[in-house]
C-alpha cells in the first residue's frame, strides 16, 4: 500500500489496481507472498484498505466498455470513407479514359489521393482504431510501404532487367483493396477490444486472462484476413491486378497489428515493424544495383533468387510477411497483459 498508494487512491475499481500492479511487474507468484492466490485478490484487498474508501460502498464493476449504436454508426461511416474515396477516383478515371488528357487525369488522381488521406485521418481519429499518442513516425513508414505496393513490383522488374530505364507503371489495385479494408479492420479491432474487456472482468488470475486473450487476438487477425483477401481480389479484378495479392495481404495484416497495438497504448513495436519492412524493401533494389559493381556481384544473388522463385511481388511479401509475423508474436504477449486494456 505504501509503494502503490497513488494507484490505489486513483483507481475506481479493483480491476484498475490489478492492471496497474501487473504493469509494475507484480505477478500471481508475487501475490502469493502476500498470502493471496492471485493479483486480482490482492487488488481487491488494496482497494478495500484505502482509508478514503472505507466509508464508501464498494463501487459496482463497470460494464464492458463499448460505444452505443450511434457512436458505432459514426466511426463505421468514417471507416468506409477511405475506400469510397479510392473507389470513386478509380471509377472516374475508368469512365473518362480516352476523354481526359494526362494532366487532367493526374489532377484527378492527386485529388482522390488527398481525399483518401483526409478520410483516413478522420477515421483514425475516432473509434477503435484511434491511437491516444498519434501515429508519429509510423505515418512516414506507412507512406513508403503504400508507395512500394503501388510502384514496387515495376521498380524491381526494371532493376532486375538492367534498368531503371523508364517511368514505373502503377498497380493501384492493392491501394484500393487496403483502403476498402479499413472498415473491416475497425470492426475486428472493436470486437477484440470488447471481448478482451469481458475476459478481464470475468478473470480471476493474470494467467487465465492471458490464456483467454491470445485466441481472441488470433481470431481477430484471421477474421480481418478473411475480409481483406476478397477485397484485394475484387480490386484486382476491377483494376487489372495480376496474381495473388500476397504482398498486399501481408501489408494489410502488418498495418492492422501495428494500429491495434497503438490503440492499446503500445505504438513503438508497430513503428519498429513498419521500419523493418521498409528497410527490406529498400534493400532489394539497392542490392541489385550494388551487384553491378565489380566484385560485388554476390550481393544481388539473394534478390535474383527470390524474384525467380516468387516473382517481383515476393520482395514485398517477404518484407511485410516477416514483419507481420514478428509483430503478431509480440502482440500475443503484449496484448495478453491486463494493463494494455486499461487504456483502450
């Protein structure tokens, strides 16, 4: 009580004290030294022993947090706006093909991109994808990854063939699919947060809570992937994308995990994962170019082997897939802590 008095006096329920104790490194084994079976039981005694609360009736446990129907409708509508902006831009460009000149089409593209960015900013400012501390450097890395998703395959193809020797052909299908997937991402994050809070309310031990949250995280990621893949496939059909969008799907999962961690007050791991994916994507063409110098030919061998095995999209798939897998492993540990859910 002496070391954690401020925490106990500010807490509005024993659950908040339990999460705070866990964040300070206390475990159920530590609680056993104070003759309690788990941290939750210790937190209940601390909550009852604070003098300022002895004369007050015990506060009822708060219901699992969740926005009402009007609020859900609000952030759902905002989550649909990025996909709608990209779809409207693609439709306008398709309808005016052969009618508008190059300058006008470029203006339409830039306007659509700005509207999509504005819509995405509005979406990330409300609802389950809102990060209390903002995006920070993650926004810069996300811009690189999205740009590589649109132009990266053509860049790799030209560098492999001896270039670059001309303008890069854009493949906007991944961008449209990812923009449309913002709404499923918001709902998957919402479902995970609500279910995790219910687990926190009903758990009696930290290990029990962690064991219950990890399957919820895997289910949320799987549900998002099941929604993302059809959207990417439909975007490819509409805009002429080729092949299976493995790289774009890996990028979507990477974005989802990074934002889910940021929404729970843990933005740093997502930023590191995004930066690692950017580094791998930037290293691929750099290694090929460096391999043209005398004596440095072996540097380009891994990239040539990767492209020969999986095509030009294998670079993005490897970079984003490895980063997403590492972030998933980290998230399964970080989001299974009770303290991560007191901020959301």
